[in-house]
């Protein structure tokens, strides 16, 4: 059975066998899956942006770590139902969101600790929306929801001023 979007497979857990979810993994027919190659290209482009110091590493690492940790926990508890963390990282718009959408300097957190928290929250919300939401992809909704919390994140992650309590 073929699906237009690989992320729609986990949403069909009762209707789709675990063999089909595993067959959409990054390690099977690696060259045949176009979405995996696009994600790798986004990853390489994002690493180039970090190397050229156009963006900082805090938000992409936080986002990918949050998505990886949430999907790893689910995968360890129910590997027959949950796709692997690699599947979550290299499918959909995870790499695009990590390097090119969430790092918008106008709407992202400003402090270094706040950027990591901002990225972690986006990764966690992306997993939640992908797993229990009505849409197969959740990166856009996660970024919008966490953007609303940026003033609070910045308020609580301000560094202490030297000489003040």
C-alpha cells in the first residue's frame, strides 16, 4: 500500500501494519525515497549556515533533540506502533523547520538558554502534533505555538547582571 505522505503512516496505526511503517524507514531503499534526500540536503544547508555563523546552533540542536528524545521514548515503549526517531527526523519538514523556519531572528528567543528551550519545545510539540493531532506534519503549528511563548521564555532566561541580586 502506498501513501502520499510517509508521516501519515503512524496515524493509521490500526489500519497499517508495522511492516509498512518499518519499510518507510530511512535505512530501507534509501535512494528510492525522495523525501529523505531532501531532508539530508536541508541538514547540509543548515550546517553550512551554522558554519558561516549566519544562524546559531542553539535552536536547530534544541528542536532536533526535542523531536528525537520524544520519539525515542515512544519508540522504546512501543516499537511495533511508533516509527523510529530517525524516521521522525528525516521525514516531513523537521530539517526545514529546524534550520530555516524556527531560526527566524524576529520571532525566536533572544537569550542562549532561551533558544535551546525554544527549540526543545518546538521539537516536543512537533512530535505531539504528529502523533496525536489530525495532521501528519506539525512543524508549522509547533513553531507558531511556541512563538507565542517567546516573551515568557525571554523573561525567565535573562542572564543576571553583574553586581545585582
